[in-house]
């Protein structure tokens, strides 16, 4: 049965997914176009609503013929599911106010409100939602958002340029220099392109009991990142350290996750950060850690181990790496303060301290990599 949705925008998203399930060609950008149109267009009847959807979602005569039947089928199911009359003319007349924040989001604005109808969208609602409050029905969608995010981060380009024979961006300096031999006449034009930067990234993820609500999403992020970014090494830790990069070479995320849980005795146990970082330094740092490496630690900072050892290992990592980024899921709360002994010991050696409580916070990781 179709899930009940209280807002018109949520019903639109469900309708587009229903169309895709029926092999009707509708993509996410077209969903956004419909929502944007609804935020700008004033209509008064159900027929106006129907024609608006049809004009945006139908791209051919065949689509137009199929649309009418699918539209009626969806809203009949929705009416039975909601045990109501569905969307009434009165509701349609009141769309301008609920969509004011949605319109702001489409224009990259920011507003501090909690209107459900205003803030819902396929990407934005899940990206802003704390991992700890994700319902079972939203997990698959959020995983897709995280996978797409990982790929976009992995293919970021650098500021430097490299020579190329393709007609991309003219290299004015080289063109003028080379053509000086012919008296300054532009007989040949040279081009340049962005050079892809491949920074070595080392991620150490806390999988202790206190991180349970966030671990699966962070593991998905690291797995997806590793599929497209080869210069990535991944470790998990709690009371002991484990290198999981080889597991992530599998092409099945579910299988990888089950393998990790089965072969990690310390999963969902206590936390000894200092001891685990020390194990990394002694066992792996000589082959992985360089001044070009960025170390990313995903942890809430709750530590039951040796605090002095934590300070010592953090100092070593800072000295032998390019940058240390510490992402703490608790930092997403306005009232959070890094007062635990572990966080106090680590912070002096951290270059970037930020939250990692939702997909949007993962997106911000790109500017530090």
C-alpha cells in the first residue's frame, strides 16, 4: 500500500516514483521542475493541477497517452490508502504558503523553520536529516544519496593545469611563447586542462557502541568512496584496530558489511582511541602515512583508554601528515561541547573539527580534501 503523505510535495515525489515503477520516463530533475513550478504557479482546480503535471512530465505523444491512465490509477490508490478524498480543490488553493520555504531551497536560500511541506524534497530532506533519526523506510534512499555524494567527492579536480591535445581551455601563455618562433603569428593554438589531484586519504572510523546509530551510514560512505577513489585506506577501531580496505574491494556493499561484522570481534564494544591509533602507527604508518596524506577520524571522542597515549599518537599523526580532520556526529547538535577527556586531548592536534551527523555534513568534507 502506498505510504500516506500529509503534504502535497511529498505526494508529488511518490507519484513520480510510481511513474518510474510503471516504466514511465521520469527523472529526479523533472521532480524538482514540478516542485519549482508548484512554488511559482497559482492554480485553483484539480484540472489545473493535472495539466501542470502533464505538461512537465510528458515529453512525447506516447507519454501523453499513457499519462492520463497512470495519473488516475495513482490518485485512486492514494485516496484508498489515505481513507480520504485525496487532494481537494481547497487544498490546491492554499499551496503558495506551504511552498515558500521550498522555493527558498530551490534558490539556494536558507530559512530556519520546520514546515514539513516546505522542506521536503528527494535530496534535501534526507541530506539534512540526522542519521540517528532515519526510519527504516528511508534507509535505502539515504544510501543512494550517500553513494552519489561519494562519487562526486572522489572526482574533484585540482587548481593546477596539465597539457592536452583536446580542445578544452586555451593555454594563452604557451601559445604565445611557441608562436614567437614564427614572428608572433598564431599558427598553432595550445590547450590545457585541469589536472586531477590524487591525495592519499586515510579514514579511521569508530565502530564502538556509542557510534551504533551512525556506523552503517559512515561505512556506506567509505565503501562508495573507495569504489571510485583508489588512493583511500580505510580502518575501523573500537578496542582494537582493523584494516578493512581489502573488504571494500568487493562489489557488494551488503556482503561487505556482513563480512565486517562477522570478522570484527570489537564491533559495538568500548573505545580505546589512543591504543588503536598507536596500532595504526606501528603497523601501517610507515607504508601509508606521508606529508601528502590526509587523515580523517570519524568518532564521537568517547574514550576509555590511555589519554596520554592518545595525545602522543595524535601528535605523531599531525607531524607526519598533511592534515588531520576529525568528524564528530555529536558536533551537529547546537548544545554540544567537546568536553570529554578524549576530545580535549585530541583537539590541539586537529586541523579541522566538524560534524558528521547527516549527508550534508559529509558533502562539506569536499572542501577539506
